[in-house]
């Protein structure tokens, strides 16, 4: 493991994305979201993913020049076609727009279809949190989880994130599978075993081997309840926005699928927290203080604002990830 300066690697990630064909602005936004995952100590969704994004861009699976086009535009509902662009900048744009529309209308929802992987979902609640709004975000991905009682992968890790404007902010960010697939990939790279109960082989047998798990399936979080939540996420993303169901989405960790667009869907809901109370009073801070007074802590309350990162902060990055990024820098004539 190496401790590196956040600003230096954010700049390097930006440069690599620009060299691969992305615009300066979209590359900056995407690189910031990528590095924010490492700052949040979620390395499975941070710089570890950058080489996979670059591989997919150069192979044609991600369109570096994609622009969002409007499919539906109503006062409280907007749907974009992402044209196979990188998910980070596209979902952040959707979250910003949802926040703006919710300030005007009380509630708003924005979806992006035909997009790509977007990293840690909790990052995209911050355009709402920063405006004192509640934000809820959903996304889909490759099928890795079987339906309850089934033996074939049908659902993605089906992540859900929510931001609540308490002080400090509450940020809920979780996969509806027993573990995020990125964590499986990270353990596969490091050679570490999995926790029992996380995953199955492709034959449906329990495994603690990360490589077998990547080729196999993940267990749902909390059994049948996790499957029910994953069904909700899949319905709001792949089913209703599309154009692909999770079962048809290419695997970003499979090199032989790098040229295939994922066509992932994301969905954001923003709600004006100040317009919800029946008596005009907010109990947000009362609840937040009650959690702390009881000896607990609010979910995600220690996470720094990803839209205001300190460039002097340090992050810890696995040696193999740094080696891979440096290799791409040489390949793209950055170093």
C-alpha cells in the first residue's frame, strides 16, 4: 500500500481520461468522483476502477465523446439518454438537475439510461445535501445475484444511496447484495479470501475464493428481503429506464467484453425537506442528536463532502493499482 496526495492522483486521472478522448470538463468531474471513493475509504470504487474505464473507452465500450440528450422533460421528471458515456459525470449532472427542479417544485426525479458504471453511489446525494434536500439514488449493473430460490444471476448488486441534510449529513450507501462486487474484485487482485456467506460459484456452491465469486454469484443482503430491495432497484432502473436489464449488461471486469457498451440506467429523486413537515417544524437535528446521545452515529456522517475535496489530503492506494495506472500513463504518453 502507498500513501499518495489526493490532488496529484486526481490530476493524473483527469489527464488519463482526457487522453482517452473525454472532454476536459467531463474528465474533471469523473476523476473527482473516482478519487472521492478513495477519500471515503471505498477503494473498490475508486482508482482501482480507472484502468477498467480506460480499457473500455479505448475498446469502444464507453463513448468518451458522449453527450446527454433529453428523452422526457416535464417540470418534475427528466430522462436523459447517456449514449454510452462514463456514468460519473452523467449521474452528477442528473443529481444537480434533480436538485434544481426540486427547489422549484418540491420534488423531482431525473433518470439517465444507456450510461455506464458510476462508482460509489453516495457521492451523488451531495448535490441534494448541499441544498438542504433529501436525495435518493439508484443504479444497476451486471447480473451477479440470483432471485430468491433461483440459481442463475438475474439482478445486479442493485445499490441504493440516500442523503439526508442533518448536521453532519447522513449518507446511506449500500448494495442490496451481501457485499459490493467491487470489494470482491479488490480481494481478487490482492489474493485475500472472502468472508463466508458472501458469494457462490457459478454452480451455486458457497465459496470464499474471490476469483470464483467474480465468475459466479453474490448472496442477497438479508436473504429474501435483500432480493426484494434489489427488485425495487432493478425496476426503477433497468426495467423502466433501460435499455438493458441487469442480465444483459456486460461485465466491466471481463476484458473480452470491454468493447460492449453496458447501457446502464441511473435514477435520482430529490425532495425539498423543508416542504414535508405537517407543522412547519423540522425534526432532523433532534433525531441526529438522539442518535449520538444514544451512543450511536449517523450513517456516513464521517464522510467528507466529495464536491469540496482538499487536494492536500492523502489517500491510501494498493501498489498494484498504482502500477496499473502508471502503465496506462505510459501507454497514453502521459509520463
